C-alpha cells in the first residue's frame, strides 16, 4: 500500500465544485496532497487544494496532461473526457471510477440499457435519437401521454427532465438524443449510497428519503433514516448493492430509487461520486460519504456507515427573482436553533435554483428534526445584494 499520509503521493480530482470542496476537507484531515482541475477560476475547491488548474474537463489534452501529474485520479462530476481517462488507464494510471464505469453512466440512454441487460429493476423506457424521432413515435401512437422525458446527456439538478402530458409539452424540449420512460406512480423517492473499494469490499449507507420541490424538480429535503418499513429498506439496500456489483465501480455510487405503490424498488438513475443525498452524513454518520470515497479509491478499510443520530439535509438554492452577488439572509437566526449546521459552498454569484449550500439538522427524533428543517427552510434566504 502506498503511503498516502504526509507524503509526496498526489490525488487528482476532476471537477472543483462543492463536492470537490467537501472531499478536500477530508484530504486535509488525512494530510493528502491534491490537484484539482475545473473550468471556473472561481471554483469552490480552489481554496482547499494544493494545486489548482483552470481547464476544460471535456478537452482530451487538458485531462490527459492533468492525469499524468497525479498518482490516483478521481472525479466529482461525470462530464469529463473519457477517451483521455482510457488512455491514462492504458498507461497504468489509477483512475477511479474507471472510464468503463463512466461510459455506462455518462449517457442516460446507455445507463438505462445497462439496467435492462443486467436485469436490474427499472421503469419501462425507449431511447430516441432526437426530438424528431420522439415526435414520430407520438404521431404513430407508439408513445402515450403522460411520460417522462430525459435528455441523454447534460442533465443535472432537475434540468433535462420533464413530465410530458401533451404534444405542447414537447415543443420546448432539447433537440438531442433522449429517453421516454413510463411515468411510475410512486410512494417515495429513495436513495442509497454504496461504497466499493479497489479490493471489491462493499458497504451501503442507510436508505434516505428525498422530498422534492414541486416546481424546480430539485431535492428540497433529504431524510435519514427514510420513513419506510425495515423490509422496504432491506430491499432498497439489496438493489443498490446489485447495481454496484454490475457497474463494478470503485468509490461511491449514489443509487436513486422509486418505491412504487406496491412496494417494488425500481432504479431511477445513479451518480458515481459523492452525492447530494449523502450530505447528511457529514454530521450524522460515523463515516461521512467524502471520507468513505477516499477510503474506497485508496483501498483503505471502509468505514462504519451507520448513523450516530437522525439527520435531515435542506438544500440552499438561489431564490427566484435574484441574480448577482450572493447574500445569505437570516443565517444568524438558523444558527440559534439546536443541531443546525450550515455549509456554504463559496459560489459568489446566485441565480434562481442554483445550489449555493446546504444545512444539516441532527436530532435523535427524526420528526423533531423535520420540524426544525421546515423552520430553517422558511428562515434562511439566498438572495442577491
């Protein structure tokens, strides 16, 4: 095993957003040297890494040259140049998750087909090469309203996903490749984070429940433990472990799931990295998701995934009607509440629904934590100056 701690070993991170910043807290804890590549000069990770490089994550030469300078390469965003990663791997560079795992995940159409091939439960779907193809299917009555439209690439934070109820709803959709999924009536949206080490050791975190904002299609609250039966929780963790095994990912895999009216568990989609649904773990778990990601990609023993206490995470997103230099209104008021910890990502510019931070509320009573979360949500406002 390499000596990672207080040594010349260098970890490279592709992407310098808030996930990278929170991962860097843990590299600081272990005194691991880090290099970060991100297109923005204002990237949140800039303040916490040993070496920051501004560059395009989709550019082959930039990613390849960056990868050559580090010992192990990881990601905090999936949209990176996979050909460069493949070349680095062929030359013996350690890249986690691998380019192969990312190829199966980066395109949502490929991801859904992967579930079908591996008999992983997911909602019925069809892939269309463009919007014209999709319209043709509607005209021929091969596709019936309502259905869920997803762009195969480029979707994030509620973008690139729409419920299509009639022909009018198709007009504003992006032109590119897409999938149409059957609209599944579900009781709950759940998520499980799976950690898998280089050696193949696997562990899952408790199931979390996600409450969504009705308009923005963004997660508003993440609740751990999810308010579901033990049987459903066991099933969700088992399906997540099955997905992890199929992808053979190394690091973290966030598996988003639907619990149907009949208590079936269906896979919605995955992210091969630390994830919004695991932020509660910083305050509430024995091993937070970012430390666990490091343990997994460096082949260190995986940590205890149990929660010490109930945790709820509230996303702080830019208020509607506000664009410009950010200010956090009433932040002092939420600090007066018990068990409340804000995390501010360091993005200087706010815009409507942009993820600017999150707040964790911990309490041994999850119902009490949920009440405090509501209070936090009503109190703090992310606005422009």
